[in-house]
C-alpha cells in the first residue's frame, strides 16, 4: 500500500479530546484505535508539527498531520517456518502458535517470528499497523502457546481490533500453576502497571496503573500443582501471569513472575479457545485447540491427582 497523508484542523467541538479518539473519528474506518495508537507511537502523527502521546488532549486551532508509511512486502523477510493453521479464509487466519515463537518482528529480533512465517507461506496480510506488524490484531507472549487470529485485509483488521477493544472477542486459557488452589472458582480484580523497581516487568500496582480483571476455575488438582481455566475481563500486558503470581499461585515455569522450575521450561499457559464475530459474514466463530505436548506430558506424569 502506497504512503498516505491526512490533515485535520481541531475545532472547538473537538477541543480536549484525546488525540487517538479524535483520529478514530476522522480517519477512514479501516484504521482501528490500536492501529492509530501504533502510528502515534511511531511518530507518524504530528500535532502542530511535533509528535505527542496518544492520550494528549488536543486544543481548538491545532493542526493534526498523519502520515501512513508505505507498506513494503520486503520489510519483513519471508522464512520457511512450519505453521499450524486452524482456520483460514479470504479475511483472516487463525494459527495455533507454538511456544518459543515471537509474534512479530521488533528491534533486535527481525526474523524467526510468526509474521516471517506467514509471509513465507505466501499469506497476504493487512497493512494498517506498520510494516513490521502486518495482520497482527492481538498478541501472545513468546513462550505462551495457543490460538491467535491474523487479519488479511484492513477491513478485517479494523473489525477484529474493535472486538478485542470492546471485549466482545473471547479467549479462554489453560494454566498449570504452582501449588493446590483451594477455591473452585475465583476472581482477581487488581490494577496492573509497570513494576516501579523493574520497568521491563508488570506488577499489581495501585499507582499509574489500569484496572484488570481475571477469572479462574479449577479443572483438576494434582499433588503440587493445579490446572486452571482462565478468562480475561481486561487485556493487560502479562495479566494472567501477574495476577496468578500475586495470589501465590504463579504459573509453572514462569521465571519472570514466579520461580524457575525444573519441571517446565516456559510459562505453562495455553490460549485454548478463541471466539469472535467474523468481520464479513458477521457470524460468531469459536475455535479451540489441543494442549501442547509439553503441558500434556506434565499432566500425564502426575498420577496422584486428588
């Protein structure tokens, strides 16, 4: 897609709006709020000639200029990486991502990602969120396995992104956590923000944080770990991992938020089920995936379930 430019004048009616909200109302519908926030973060949006943050409150009389960079197919290298494609049509692809696979290229890691694999398989992807994130509507951590939906065109991207933002898209995770969880069901409603002592980690934080809601249900109790079904009321970075660690049941193998485990090499977390409304047919879709072999093996090893 060729480079595009847009220019807008802020009116009295628009004064005090967030910049990203203003652009959601002004740019073509194919630009989701998430895509707009990426453009702002990448310096592609200027307010009176200067870059600002997404949450900046604009004022009447200011000028907003948007440059959408040309999407270059060559920006991401095509690579022959096996993919487990669960579903595909003209609008989207659902992939069962294996653990250890990064979703998209980023500084310091431009190869060996899911996007590289998709391009290597000749897939056409949406281009509204930047040349290194084509098609990416939502993400799964590198070492977490499970279902992820990728958009093939900008219309599908916008529609799917809005569903994730509005929480009408659903995700169900399976987690193996340390210890025996006593309650059959639980709700963790605690805010999450950057860890003040380590900015690379998230934490339950009551300052400069955002509300976060996680629900869990015990599926099976073992001698020293528990299998949980987990659903999200919000979508914060590392939310499940942070919340479960906070209640003293960190995910097995989660070195960042728990402790190193000799029994598991990565966070034992799998995005098992994904539900959304198809952007073209408007029919509800729900796809599910099997637990990965490493999680199955750990469950099979423990024959002393309660």
